[in-house]
């Protein structure tokens, strides 16, 4: 089979081979794509925690699992869920992470699955640009730009507005979902 120089297939193949040969860490993550950038809720002075949101598409033919998050601007970063239990919204850490099915997607959005960023080292102001690193069970890592936004400006893919309880009046639990 011969590929015509300049064709989309030849260009994609060349880019893939160059990235893999270069040893760039994200080259292995090419088949796991975070749609858009991470959006992080801006904080008021004195706040020590906030949420991060994004959509992850898994374009590979194998399931993967988001198992970790690293954010230099936070002492601790975890993957959390929000569940309604006895009429109360409760936040729970997900120590086993979130499965990203082969060919599927997972949305981390206000009021549901999200990145929990704790022990903030600074007040996060709307307009700031930060970076987070996502770690997958497969060994893939994905470093992404993270836009700090006001609560009402956060939307993940379909224009949903931020519904997370800004007052942080919900309980935390390390038990599973």
C-alpha cells in the first residue's frame, strides 16, 4: 500500500510515528482525548478547595480508568462523585478512579463526577491559566491546560451551568460510591 504524500492518512501516520519516536510522554495518550480544556471553579480568598471539570473521550479499543490527578497549585487532588443520599447531596472520594469505556466518554461536571482540588496554595481567580495532569491505569498521562472560571461561566460540552454548592455544605466520605 502506498500513501500519497500530504494526504490526511500520511500526515496522521507521520505525526504519530514522530511523537512515539520522540519519547514525548503524551504520545501514548493520543487515543485518550480530553474534550476541551479543564475548567476550574474560581475561589474567594480563604477558600481551600475547588472543583475541576472536563469530558474525557476514550478513542481506543480498550477500557481505561482515570486513577489520579496532579495539580501543582493544590496540596491534594482527588477524583470525587456527588450522590443524593437521604435527601442530602454527599461528596465521595473515588479511590479506584473512574472507568472510561473503550469508545466511550465520561463527563466530569458540577453536581456529579469531578476533580476535587484541596489545600489550594493560592486564591484562584477567573482568567488564570493553570495545568493539571491526569493519570490513567494504563500508564498514560495527559497534561492539560486548566482555565479558572467564575461559577456561572462553567459549562461542560452541552452548556450546562455550574450547579455545585458554592458554600461547600455537604459531607465528604472516603467510602465507595
